[in-house]
C-alpha cells in the first residue's frame, strides 16, 4: 500500500488538507462522501498511480481541513474547489466524486466547465425521492452514529467499525481510513467530524435540485454504480431509474455497474473492473 504525500491548499477563506499520489498522466481530484475523508480513496489511488497523479481532498469540516462553525453545502464546497484548483495551478483536472462528492463534482463541472476535463461519478449524483432518501439515511445511520461519540481507545472504535456488515470483508485500507479520521480527546478518541456540520450538510443536500445541472455538464462523464444495498436490499444511493435518468440527461454519459459492490466497498475493496473502466475512460 503506497503512502501519499500530505499537502495543503487554499479553500474559500480556509485551509484544505489534501493527500497526493504522484503520477505521470492526468491530475485526478477526488472528493469523498458525507462523513468520509481523503483516505477513503487509498485503494483506488494505489491502482491509478503512478499512471496518473491522484489528489484526494478532506472537505471542510473533515479530516485535517479547517472546520468553520457553519458553511456546509454544495455551494461552499464548490467555492473551496475553485480556490484550491487555482492555488495548486491544476489545468483541467479530472473530477471524481463519491456519494456527496459526486454531487459536488457534478455541480462544479456544470458551473465551471472550463475548469474540468472529465467527470467520474461514483455511486452518487442522482436526485432521490423522499422515500429513497429516507432509505439511504437509514442505511448510513450506523456511520452517522459514530460521530460525536468518545471511545476509550482506537481499538474499541475499530472493533465497532469492524462489525458493520456493509464493510465486509475488512481490509487494511479501512483501518488506515478510520485511523486517519480520529483525534485524541479527554477520555479517549473520537471522529474529527462534528455532528452539527453533518446535520447542516444533510439539510442542504435534501433541498438541492441537482437535476437542473445534468444538461449543463459538457465534459465526458463516467457513472459507476454499486449493485448491492447497504443494510437492506433496496437502500441504493443510485437506484436503477435514477442512474438511467442521469445517462439520458447528461450528454455523452456512460454508465458501468460494479457488480457485487455496495456504496462503501465500491471504493474500499480492490476491483479490477472498476480500475480498468476508469483507466479506459481516462484514455478516451
């Protein structure tokens, strides 16, 4: 498992933490999901570099990035993204987002088409019905419940994470990810992510009308979809009908289902189909 280089960049009035895997080809800027961090991408980054240069972001409020008391919405993240792309002098990077990161990547690509060369949406970016949104939030509830809790040790924290059925089988990438996300506090350790920030993010995400941006995306787009639910058979973040609408309305979009993966394992687990699909897409 190759270790990335840690770098900082300017967001919109804040500092953003990034992890960098050096490579020769495209600059690929990776944006994680709701309660995640930049190390969610380690498995995929190890497969894409050194063919390509992979840069993974800690969104504001996550990981080692600054954590302002408010300002958690797709619009805020897009402003951070615009600032850090300019700060790092990235010329037409590939944007790749998972879950919430897919929404951010989609909206940014629509608003700033001159900044992006290609777009990869990993199990996210679709407009869900209220019913499906409720199923998804029920599916990610165990992930949300860890926030704000103080655990006596990292081992105790990890023991709970290892019980999650949607993370099976467990691997070293997951341990690295969870170790990166915790901080020492009085009484033990806890996640660096503040529950109040996620509440604000979730409220703003529910009211975001993402479909208005589909027709505005002009770069080549790849949609990767997980085929298994998280805790239930149907708690998909990207249901079939939603994915099909995206393919219809995003000009030139192509979709590939990553069979046997769920919303988490689509990135956490090694997957030759996923890796080859992305490499082929980047070659055009």
